[in-house]
């Protein structure tokens, strides 16, 4: 996914056409300092997917705007959250 830190509001949605292919955009109000934006993204993604924050884990990109997270839990619920476009 592509992170937009320091945004006016938290929003999960949109498409970023990056060098590695398309990515989901997650905008958060937290600054990109000391992992604050990454933690805000993790929580926003969990809320959008309808899972607990503990179910979302950063795998790649701790200091990058481009990140990869894994999500554990009920696959049907996660897919439904993606389809609903909740944010």
C-alpha cells in the first residue's frame, strides 16, 4: 500500500500506480516520525477491514511510504471489508 502521512483526515481507499504495480492508498493524519504514521495506518487498515488491530502486522516498509501488511483472521470478513470500501 501507499501511505500519505500528515493528511487532513484518515482515509483508506484509492489506487496508487507505483513502480511495483497498483497499491491501495491509506491517508493518515499522523506524521511520518518515529513510526507514528505506520501505527496509524495499521489501525486504519484494521478498522476498514473489520478486524482487530492486532490482526494487522507490518511485513515490509517500516521507513517507506510503500508498505506491505499481513492480515490474519476470518478471510470472508477481510474480503467483505475490502469490497465495502469502509474507511
